């Protein structure tokens, strides 16, 4: 699809870059909403569709009207979207090209069977054969077993015990709720109510999935889905068995009080009122599903305003689509407007636009409206100036602003040259400084530290039990601090740089916690220290640059598969993508400058592969309908939970390449 250009000299590349920037700005303007923000599609995998369908059957709502008054046809379109994600071998995976995801395949098979797909049909037969060959449905992860237990396919003994009494654990206790990640808190509290009430719908045998199990006895006991040393496996296994024995006699004397306390905790964080407003519990898909099941288990009526609101928030994630085979629905895991707006605004400022430009002004005003001063879970134990504030990821999620978004928004607002925006950015910096961990790094949502034992809990197989410091976020914070005047001489920077250096791999790269993978991690970890004044000639910096160069493909591009989380020998290797090429190009620019041949060939590749008007109109070439000036990118380059859940941000393929090309142009102008 590349538009071949005879780009040979720096002048040629500069001319191509000017055209590329002009088209990219136009594309960003076209995608900007009337109120000033951007929000691209956020694409996950098939578990979103399958878990939604399973939820509806758990609630007994498969034939009931939807929240908007539509009928079963909506679920049929969700099922159609689920079928479209099945691969030729019959399986479902976490991203295109990924190996089979057993849990996803089991849930998809079950959801489609409940929706009426015959187990004798070709696509169901192929899925069943692959499931059994992989060891059977008894090997799914623990979060899948919650759904299977609610629908009577496995015993509740196969589900980890999460007693509501955990709400009473003292703060000093190792397993206190503040020690686990923010997203885990919002998941396990509703699930504690589910595992306590154990809502179980009895299905006719013909609707069950007996045929997916290889070992009938294993389906009714807790599986070993978490890698743990023998002692901790025995310890937590014993705790789980003890809790289940306690459940048989009604739990502790405090169970009733604990249940009410958990419910109160959940409802406060699902509020949509005032400064604590949120679009659903955690504003992300899993807890927004679990809260509906939990309230159903407690006997709440669907007519209750809280449940109606929960349905509305979850159903807002639907995306209606159609193709030659008909209409279908895909489901997003959440919305990403603050993230997308922060980066789109950064791309515009990188292109030279400042306060006064209509698109920039509108974005500034929208981001200022999203400034969050509410003291949520993160504030526990954090000393914070009165005038500090943060930003969250979604439209409304006041309980959970995050470090990543706050850094990006503070950076973007500062660079616009708007005094009001710059003042807001300074307030964000104060929040960031208060959130630095003792190890010198930053986590995503909380001021915390790594606690390895938490990874051995039976329901830790979602690989996101905790939220410790990570190099990519730490590097981003340093880049933000650099724009606000901090240098390598400041103690906060020195501590962060020590943390980053200690996490560099032997070949010079850093793993990417929030993006795929080493290309993302290296870009994020390295730019901040360099912007703060770390000498580019230092050996660890040069080692990182050499590693990035070693990953460049012959045509100048870069790409990396998410398989590199499983197999590190694949780091920096994969199908070329615009976003990953942009990350690598910006890394190399920071180390070697704009005249480096590797930088020039990467920028050239980006200019050549930008969509023209004719290419944008070609549905086969541009299936997502991106405007001219964007790029084609079908791969998943975002990370939710490594090895478990990945993301395809549909705007990554626009604002990151545009930033890279504009940054190269700026370097040329400085010569």
C-alpha cells in the first residue's frame, strides 16, 4: 500500500514531512469532536462480547428488552460480532496472530451455544476440538470460572473464595485492599458478594458445555492457574479450603455487616453525582459487569435506578457495525477521551500550533473541565498540597485519576503556551510529585510498592493483581517534569533515573507495561531522562540506541508482536506498524539527532505510508474508515494486562506518527 516516493536527500524528506504534517493536522481536525475532545475506538478481544452475553444469561435477561427498548436482536448482533472474531482453526485469541486463548475460546463457545448455535455446526465443532486438545474447559482462568459457576457448569469449589470480610482487614495488613491495584479492587469487591451469595442458574443439559471438559472431576475443584512456589501454593490452597468450609456454616459472625459494607463501598464508587461522578464502577468493563451480577445476587430489581444506570453505562460501549454479511456489534472495554485528547493536543503542539488555534483552544477548554480534585482511593496515605489535581482516562472517573494521564495532560497543556493551561499543568505536577514511590518510580494509580506474595493468590491469574512502579510511566513523568523545569540535578529526577537504569535489560531495552512492548518501553523510559539532561553519550543510553537500531527493518520501519511478552527473543520483531515506527524514530532522534540515517529512513517510511485521499476511500485498504492523513494499522500495540489482555487504540496510528514526523522537522529547523 506504500506510496513510493523518490526520497533520497534531506531536502526531499523535509518536503515530504511538510506534506505529511499538513495532512496529519487535517486528519486530527476532522476527528475532533465539536466540544474539543478526541476519542478513538478502543478495541479489545472477544471476551468483551462473550462475557456480556454470559452476563445476560446469568441475569435471566436473554429475552428481556434491553435498556434502550430494543429486543433480543441486540444480543444477536453481539453474537454476530463474536463469530466474526473466530479464527479459521476455530479458536479465539487475544489479538490477531496470537495463539489460542483457551479461556476466551471456552467463553465464546458457551455464549454462542446459549444463543442457539448448534454444537454440530462447523465453527462450533472446530472450537470444541481445539478446546479439548488444549486440556479442556477445566483449565480456564479463575475469572472465567465465575461465569461458569453462575451458569451451573462448574462447582463453586472451582471458584476462588473472596469473603466480604476482607473489607475489615486493617490497613497495615499485607493483603489490605489498598495493597492491590485499583482495577483489582473494583473487581474483587463485587465478586466477593457473588461468591458469597453464589447465584446459580440451572440450565437444561442441552445448553451446557459438558462436552468441553476432559477431566470431569477437575471441573469442580480450584485449578492451578497461578504460578507460585510450593509453600505459597499450599498456603493459599489451605486458606481457600478453610474459607469455603467457613462459608458452609454461614461465614463469620460479621458476614452480614461485611456484605453491607462491601455494598456501600461499591455504590459509593459507582456514583454519578457531584465531584465523585463516574460512568460506571471503575469506568471499565469487568467491574461494570460484576456489579450487575452482584446486585442481582443480592435480590435487587432491574427497575432500581442504580441498576438502570449500570446498564446504561455498560451498553454505551457498544459499537454498531455492518458488512456484506449484515450488522453486528462490538464492545469496547472503556472509553479513552482524556488519553486521546492529551496526545492529540501534544501532536498539534509538536506541529507548531499553539494557544489561539481553534482546535488547540477547544482541546484546552475540554481538558480543563476534566481536571480532578476529588480525593479517591489513591489519596489514602498520600500527602498532597491543597492545590494539586490529576486527570483520569475516561469521560468521568473521579475516584481513579491516574499518573499516566495526568503527566500527558500536564505536558500537553504546558506546551500550548496558554497561561491557564500551564497553571493547570503545574497543579498536575504537584499531584505527580506526591505520587512518587519509595523506589523512585511511579505506578499507574497509587503510591505503592511491589509485593510479590500478592501474585500467588489464586485469583491473581489476570496478571494485574498489583500496580507497582514501571519504567515506561516513570520515564513519561520525567518528560513532563522536564517541560516544567526539572533537571537531572533535582533529587526527584535522580531517584527516578536510578530506578529506570536498574530496570534496563541486558541488551539495552525496557519492557513496556502499557504498550507493546520493548519498543514502547524503551521509548517511554529513555526520553524522560534525556529531556532532563542525562548525557546522551552515557553507555546505558548508547546501549539502548544500539538495541533500537538493531530492530529496524530494511525499509526503515519498526514493529513488534505482543508475543514478545511470552518469548523475549521476539522483542522488537513483528509486523511493521506506524505507531511503533514512530516510537522508535522518536527514541533515535533523542539520542542521535535528526540527521542519523536510521532516523531519516524511519521518517521516510512514515511519510510514504500515510493514507492518501484515494487510499482512505478504499474500504479494503482502510477498513476502519480513517481519514486521509492517518495511517493503516490493524495490529494491537496497546497493553492492558501483559499476557492476558491487549488493546488496539485506533488513534495511535495518527497522533504518534504525526508527532514523530513533526519532531523530526523541528530538529531540522534547529540546525
